[in-house]
């Protein structure tokens, strides 16, 4: 259950003063918020690994590595030179992998 930390909090005295009717109405309100979801409808939206994507077209622009960037030898991500932690024998390591 989500907690709203910005909501005003009640003291123990205030909690004990809640009437039975008010507590019952809260329980009914929470139950009315539930939604019946058909499992088959929900499962139709999932893509399984190895799904046939031959008909899909991707529109991603690939930019070659720039002069001020390097590829980390551990995570194989391209980082800016400011993220370089160490370079030994041509093996460049980023700050995230060194931590």
C-alpha cells in the first residue's frame, strides 16, 4: 500500500476517536477501487523473448564514437573522457566500473 508522507498524521488520541461507521466506510472505499482484470486480456500485451520482429522498423540514429569519448573495457559503454577512471595497457575503465 502506498504511503503519503505529506499527509497530516493523527495522534494516538485521534485514532482512537474514529467512529466505527467511519472505519467501515474507509474499508468499503478501498474495496471499490479494485479493478477486475481478465488475465487473458492482460497477457496479450506481453512480448515473449524471441518474438518475430522481422516486420518491425526501427528508427534509431546511431552516432559514431566521438574524439572525446571512450569505450569502457568492463561495461562496454561509451562514456565522455571526463568519466575515465584509469587506463592500463590500453584498457580504459570508467568511474562507475571502478567504484
